[in-house]
C-alpha cells in the first residue's frame, strides 16, 4: 500500500514539473489563438484578456490570390432532421442550393470576369463564410454542414479550405456550432494568413473579447500589411441595429480599432442581399446567401496593387456586380459595374460614394 502511494505521488510531482516547465494551462474549447473567449449568453459574451504579441509580420510583396466569400448558408432550412442521412447522397431543402453553389465555386476558376474587369478567375485559395451556417444550430445541423463544406477541401463537396464564423441562427438551439467552430480554428475569433494578406474572423461581430482579438491580430502585423475582416452582422442598412452588436457601442469601437490600418474590406451577411457600401471610410461587402433571392457569392482577387470583388449568381449563371479599386498609385482607377437587364429584386445595394459606374457590359 505504501509503495502504491509513493508511485502515485511521484507521478503527480512529475506531471506538475512538466506542466510548469512547458507553461501548460487547461485548454479552453472556445479559446482563440489570439485570445480566449467564453460565451455567456445571447451575444453579449465576455472573455479574458488577449495574449501578448511576440512577433510582427512584415509585408514581403508578390501578393496574388483569389478568395470566395458567402454567408447565411442556413443548413437545416426546409429539411427534416434524419440522423445519419448523408446530404451529399440524399440532399434536402436548402442543401440542394448550397450544393449547386459549391459546384459553381469548384468550377469558377478559368471563368472570364465581366468584360470591363478583364482577365479570368484564378483558382480560389479559400472560402470565407460569414455566419448563419445553420438554421437553428445543434449537433445534427452542424454534422450536415461539415459534411457538405468540409474543412480542408478533402472532406466534403467543397474542393478548397473553408474558414467559417458563426451567426445568430447558429445559437438558436444551443452553443454547439460556436464551440465546434472554435475547435476547428483555435477560437471563435481567429485570424490566419495567406501570403501577405491577414484575414480576421470575428464571429457574429466583435464584442469585448472580439475587439481584443482584433487588436492583437492587427498588432501582429506591420501597418502596411493588407487586412480583410469578416463577421456576420451588417454595419449599416437593414437589420444593422436590431441586435446586441447594433445596439451597443461595438461599431464605434471597431472603427477606432481599425483606424490607420490597411483594411482592404469588411465582408458580412445577415441581410440576405448583395452589394457594397462605405462605412467609416472602409469598403464593406454584403456577399449574398443561398436563402431567398440573392443567390450569389463574392469572388475576391487581391494583388499588391489592386483588389476586385465581383458577385456571381450561380442560379442565373451571370455576374451581378463588381468593384475594382487601386491599393497603390500603380493600381487601376476605381470603378463599379452592375449587370444589364437585372430583375429589380436582384439589383445590388450600392453606396460607395462618388465612385464612377461603368456602363453595363454585354453578357457573354
């Protein structure tokens, strides 16, 4: 008996010593690589302090990449929950629309951009999804979502990596979707890099914890490093102030945090429409949804000198609108364009100030 207790004590002391040596801390399932975050209810979550930045990323040049962005996939809408059903074999409800969208995304490379933009779409490096992944959340709808979208481009129908954030619908039933997003990406607020570009996901929207993570992600890059931010809630327009993010001071604090940074754009969903507007001097893009009428996604091409965003409708099989802007003096003149003969319900919402609009282009 005495020998057993001695062995147990030795193992305990060894564990404490190794933990102290490695700086071990208990794992938080919602902790970000930048800052831990613990949900406490209905969007107004609180969290711990952000960790310190240890290295600053420098811009190297040679940036040339293409991304896709969408929101409000609402998996579970119009489909009964049948445990074990494979949505790739037996799709139901909005799953069919999402699979049609993914098929378009998988084959968009090589397609000609609208004539005024010129060039062809390059192979996308990633898909950004700005919230409301599911209709009500929960384990079964999350299972269906991951079966369809995968993670790295090998597990589901999508052929390249996906970086998603949760939305308000994803917590209707419980916290499961948000917890799983955190497990997949190191936190519900997180950032990652593609070449020179830093991309920052802020969940539904940046609350106190999200703003700390954002500040840390920005502190980790030099001032000339390009940044894209995405989250669920809009900053202006319909449905922008009827929730916790719109009623608080979070938008004002977000604007202050982004000041003097090279923010190329903010992407969001929630309002199932498409278009672009300017907020606090920043370009903001609403990227469309498989739910309701605006069945489009955004194709985003970024280089050292320019950025273009173009919305593609995968049901009508046509480009809906585009926005091109310079990022340096060597870049092209800023322009926007809208497709000709659009159904009035499909016209985008634009408010980019005095940016010149190109004449409608001819359909191919």
